[in-house]
C-alpha cells in the first residue's frame, strides 16, 4: 500500500512557494495583557484619541501580572489603592498588542517625574517607535526614538471596548465583596 512518502513530489512546495500563497489569515486577539513596555522593546501607541480611556486600575503587587479595572463608583472603596491611568493600546515590533496603563497627573499639583516621562514617551509613541527605560539615578524614564524608518504597526480591527473586555476578563472590581477588596480589608 502506497503512502504519502512514496511520491516525494506530492509534498514538495513549488519553486519560490511558501505554501501560503493565496491564503489570507488575520489574527484575532484572544488575550490582551495590561503592562508597561519592556526595557528593550520599541513600541507604538494607537494614534487615535478615541482608542484611549482614562480610568482607574489597581495593580496587585503580590501578582505582578494582575491589573484590575476599577469603575469610578468603586473609587471611594479603594481610596489610596486604585490609581488614575489612561489605558493605551500599544504594539511592540513583534506585533504583540497590550494595554499600557500610563499614570495620569496627580490632583495635588506635584510633578512625579516617572509619571510625566511615561506620558511623554506614550505621546511620542503615537507618532514614532520609542523605547522606554527606567533610570533610577535620573529618577525618571529615559526615552529613545528609533533611528531607522520602521514599518507602521498593523492595529487590530477590534474596538476599544472589545480590547478592554479581553484585557480585563475576570479582573473588574465592581463590588465591596470582590476578593481583592476583601483581601485589602483583611477579610480573606
């Protein structure tokens, strides 16, 4: 009985062919991390102001990957814990999409250089590829603009609502009975 390997030409690609000719595939995001850019990655932020949302988040310091969305109605419950940020769809050179929680200015009028330089970097990243690196001796982020003309990112077609739904799936603090609230109050 013949098998596929008896005729090697039956599995050989045509010259210059990748096998994907004529097949269109588009990735649909299924997970959107919420994080800062990594030290060595160049990133772009979505240039459309409609794709940005100022809101509150709470970062679980015990679980570095966990960032929770906090609706404004829950702010009094999480006073001092939830931080005001603008969530920016961000893409790195490898095409990985994530939401960058860029801190908003504080209401007390004091300038936080870490927050201010993060905002400057995010603004520049809406027009150019940038890299952001923390510099403890400077007390702020250093911002590096790519010298080469790099290709524009291919932004997904999903709406901001859809991206937020993926990013904060199971991570919305919407009641006093939420496990994070209970943990912060010493109830768990």
